[in-house]
């Protein structure tokens, strides 16, 4: 196995560790994981073609942004235990990113996915 391939496999291992660590230690991550994967699965199940992929991706992106939020929170906690305005802004801006994408995903789910789900079930 070449050095490059070994490096890629190692990198994937670190990514899996990051995912499992966030799952273990962050309750917000677990909640957003459940919501995001449910939204993604329902979108892919009830919508078709490009719409399914786009709406599924919007739901999945909540999970991605929540992972970044967890990373920012942990990095800030590692960097300082003192109260610093810049630390507050870093954490609050990361939380705002999750809120923004979450609200957008919710709006899309309520206006695109839910009506289609109801139509199929009725
Ligand atoms: N070192 C710090 N300096 C300034 N403000 C901070 C610092 N750490 C946290 N805060 C702020 O305090 C509030 C609560 O943060 P806290 O880290 O307790 O909760 P959180 O961001 O939801 O993360 P967690 O998931 O770890 O509970 C937030 O507004 C955050 O920006």
C-alpha cells in the first residue's frame, strides 16, 4: 500500500473518530443528527429527481454544520477557560450557523416535503 493510500485511510479513521466523539459527547449533535437524518430520508423517499437530492442535501447539511459547531465549541474550550468576548462570539456565531441552516431546512420541509408526504399518505 502506498504512503498516500495509507494517509487517506488514516484520515478517514480520524473523521470516523470525530463523528463518534461528537455523538458520544454532545447531546445537541445527537438531536440534530436524528432530525437531519430523518429529514434527509423522508425527502429522498417522497420527492423525485433533482428536488429529492436538493432537499435531501439541505436536510443533511444541518448535520454537517452541527459537526462544525461542535468543533468550534471544543476548540474554544481547549483554547481558554477564561471569559473572553472573542470566545463568546466564536461560539455564538457557530450556534447561529446551525440555527440558520436549521430554520431554512425546517421551512423547506414544511413547504415542500410535508405537503408531498400528506399527498402520498392520503
Ligand atoms: N470562554 C468563553 N468566553 C466567553 N463566553 C463563553 C465562553 N464559553 C462559553 N461562552 C458563552 O456562554 C454561553 C454558553 O456557552 P456553553 O459553552 O456553556 O454552551 P454551549 O455553547 O451550548 O456549548 P455546550 O454544548 O458545551 O453546552 C454562550 O453564549 C457561549 O458563547
